[in-house]
């Protein structure tokens, strides 16, 4: 894999670009390091949210199945009356 294989061009609004440049100058960090750390943070946070939602849906599916099983008897009784 060549050095340029991992390059991604990102277009920032001029105001955001200026803030990033200023922040990196004040914090004395490389702009690429800053962008990498921000992207890693963003991805990590979104993966946590995604995993939480996935677990919630899995839990709700079990609850919904229990509700369906509870009302199955009621539906059979109603069906037997007709």
C-alpha cells in the first residue's frame, strides 16, 4: 500500500477551516493528527450509539414476542366463538 492510498480530501467551510488552523497552532499539533483524532472520536461515539440501539431493538423483539404469545390465547378464544 502506497503512502497516498490513505489520503482523503475534506472540504471545510472557510470559518471551520480557520478555526481548525487556529486551534492546531495554539495547541501545537499537526492538522492531520487533529483531523484523525476528531474522526476517530466521531466514529467511536457513533458505534456506541449504534450498538446501544441494536441491543435495544433486540430486547424489544423479545418483549414483543412475549406480548404476542400472551395474546395468542385471546385470539384463539375469539376465533372459536365465530
